[in-house]
DNA sequence: CTGGGGAAGGGGCCC
DNA sequence: CGGGCCCCTTCCCCA
C-alpha cells in the first residue's frame, strides 16, 4: 500500500540523519518539499508514518545531505535469509541418494517441499521457540530481552538531571531535558528566526510554513499541520455520520 | 476553540 | 547486548 504514496514529496529524514551537528538544510533545498507538499494525508489513508524512515532519499540531493555513510537504508536486504538458504539446501546422503530436501533448522525434521517446511515452521517450531519477556513492573511483554530491558528503564529511570533531579529513561531524553535548563536551541528554522531544542519540534514547526497541510480530514477536506490536530478535529464531530 | 510550541515517551536501526 | 541516534507521537500549555 505504501507504494501508492509519493513519499518523496516530503522532507526526507535523510536530510538530517548523520550530520555531525544539527545542521538544517538550506532553504533552497527544503523549499521544494516544505512549501509545495503535494499530498495530504487523511486518517484513513495515512501511512504508518508520513515521514517514515522507509522513505527513500530525495533524488538529486547532494549525498552529504542524503547521508549514505552512517546509516544505509538503500535496501540492501537480501531477499532470503541465511537460515532460509540453509533450509533450501538439498540434503543428500553420502551415497548421493536424495533424502527429504528441506530440513527445519530448529528440530531437524525434513520435508520434501519448501512449502511443507514453511508450514511446519509457522505452525510448530517458530511458535514453540517464540519467547516472551514480561515486565515485572507492568503487564507489557516483549519478544526480545533487549526490548524488555529498554522498557524497564521507563520504570527505573536511571538518568537523573543534576540540576532539577528529574529522572529519565534514556540519556538522550535527559540531554534534551537539560536543554530546557540551558536554553540551548540547536535546531534552527531555515525560513524564520525560530530555533528549537528538539528536532521533532522543528519538523512540526516547518509544517506551519507550508501552505497545504499534509493531514486532511476525509469528510470536509480541511487540512492540518499535525495529526493530533486532525484527530482533535475529527473527535470534535466533523466526521460523525449524520 | 484552534493552532502552535515545548517537553517527553517509546520503538527501530546501526555501530 | 548496550549505547547512541533516529523517528513519530502524544500530552500539556498558551496565545
């Protein structure tokens, strides 16, 4: 479904990623995407995220801005995993007699067809080996220990502000918080004099420079700069079927 | 009431 | 596996 949307008309996150300093792209670079957003979203047609990191870098921009160094989103993923390759390996005995061709890497059961193996994995092995990590502080569950540990930090709040004592789950949250004390605003709007302590807030601000807002009510076609404003609008009754 | 800014939370990805 | 950084989203407050 995502292929239906011309993502490239939006600000590419790659314009920001990987820059050593929070350098904001020059107006002439941003202008075509900031001032002329062609597409608006409705809540029913919204992609998971209009500025999703699945976006392709805007073609034609300098590579220094589209950043291919620190993060490679160029779609180098292989169509088939190593495990799949192993599963597809033909199993033959030392005498060359072909056995069942496809073997489960987990329980070693063999199947004559790949689809048979896939079915087995989906219904049996994968389900059995799928682990669940539960938080001891709440009822959340995660499929990986790392994700759980990350979540637990939201309970333990190990990062404490030395100035006011407020605690945060992650260092960069604390870092952002400290800016509220120092007044540091490293993210400047290229179109006005405003500056922001948070990059996301700058991104939201950039929408206010756009003539056409990208979040559109599917009923009255009114557009909004933020999804939250669209939600507010819809909840206020515009989209109620009379 | 609406729109915008400030602050913060949480998931995903890369190194 | 953990840290760092990315992103989007949400909540609150104010003009």
